[in-house]
C-alpha cells in the first residue's frame, strides 16, 4: 500500500526504516531485535504494572500497611494475611512461585482465563493487554528467590489461624 505522495517505487522508502530507527536513537540492525534496552524497558514496565495494578497490595506482605515501603526483594512472595468471607479464607498467592515454571505464552493464556475467589480482582487481570502481561511476567521472574508458598485456601466454616479481614455476605438481590 502506498501512502499519499509516496509510491512503492519511490527510492525514499528505502530510507524510512533506517531514518525512523535513527530518529529513535536505535541502530538499524537492533531496531527489530530484543536487546538489553528492550529487556530493561520490559522490567521497568513490569514493575510499573505491578505497582499501579495493586498486585503488591495483597501479594506482598506489609506493602499496603507500610505505604508501599517494602524492599523490592520482598515483592510478590504472597501473604499470610487472610481474606475471610462466605467463600472461606483466601490468601494472596506467591506470584514468584506461581509463574516460576510457566512459559510466557502459558502465563498470558492463564492470565486471560484465570478466575479466583474474592478479593482477587481476576477480571482485571483477564482484561490486561498482552504487552502489560508480558512485562509483568518478565518482572516477576526477575525478582529472584521465590520464597515459600502462601497458606492454602480454607473452606467456609474453617477458622483461619493467621491474621485476617472478615467480609460479610453481600446483601441478597431483590
């Protein structure tokens, strides 16, 4: 497809990609390759996604109550704080362990189809763009030692033995 004022036979088209790459500060050969700067961008984007999406609020012990002042080395290792309600008691999982053996493609597929008990906003994860999910994947996997699993889910009627917040049953629909 030719753009207005430029035919496919135009010699100017030969300079479009190199010129665009140069204007972006890229070497032509690396404009299409994954390199250290791309990896750095992915990690920075993943960190940003984890922060603004609220992942740390639940999946990092102490993050919410300490106004986000938790070392990155402790991020996303899950939590022993329980969320107790009519569904039972849930704990925010250790995302480092959850993603540890997944490929990028498996993570993206899982993230788009995952469902969980409250208070996990799985529907927000399902709606994330692939680029954000990819960045989050690389960031989480860059964090190092995955640590220990979070406590297992407790069914309704079973009392948690950790600190927890209680949620009442929602009002019945009329």
